[in-house]
C-alpha cells in the first residue's frame, strides 16, 4: 500500500513538473511575436493545450510511473484551468459548465492533432488545425512556422528519454 501511495505521489510530482514545463514553453515569446499566435486568453490556452497534448502523446504506450504520470498530467492541466477560471472571476455555478466545454475542447484538439500527425509528412491538416485554433483563423497569419515548431517539439519529445520526462525536463527539440 505504501508503494502505491509513493508511486502516485511520484507521478503527481512528475506531472506537475511537466505541466510547468509545458506552461513555460507555451509562453515562449517567439510563438507570439514571430509565429503569429495572438497574445490573448484564447491564444495562450491553445498553445498550452498543444504542449500538454504533445507531452501526453509522448507518454502514450509507456508503463509504470510514466503511464501514471500521463493521467496525472491531464489532471494537473484540468486543475490549473479550473483555478484560472476562478481567478478570472467565473462563479462557482458556471465553472462546471466551462470546465466541461474546456474538456471537450481538449479531447477534440487531441483527436485533431493525432489525425494531423498521422498525415505527416503532409502538413496540410496540421496547418489547418493550427490556423483554426492557435492562430484563430486570422487570414493574415501563416501557420507554416507554427506547424514546423509543433513538428520539431514532437520530434524532440520522441527522442527524449523517460528519465528526463519523469524529472520534468522534456526536450522540446526547438
């Protein structure tokens, strides 16, 4: 029983570190200034979601602590969104409804990223997804740079060993 509690605690710690890493990476200035993501609540949400999805995808298929960390990372993501909504002044009665919508958005994005990644090296679907979400369908902004960035992050994470991930040091590859 003590071993199970220790494993869950370790998974939560690793997930918390990975969440912070995703959050920090999603705040990279170039994503906004050079790649055209609007510096808005929606733009930041989309980039954070993308980075969390990339980490969850990397942890897919792992066993043991990494598998538990995958779920704990999603839990940390949801918990932090809940806290952010409350900080923004969303009332208790509305938080549940908004969280449901955000959860649906997350799963929709995760499915869309998976489908787009399955089409690589053809980047058409990925570019369309990023243009619609992170770039908020602004016709003056090309999704090319952000697509290259996302692919680079994905490749970096794929080459990242599990011990680096579990210690909260993902290799984004960019």
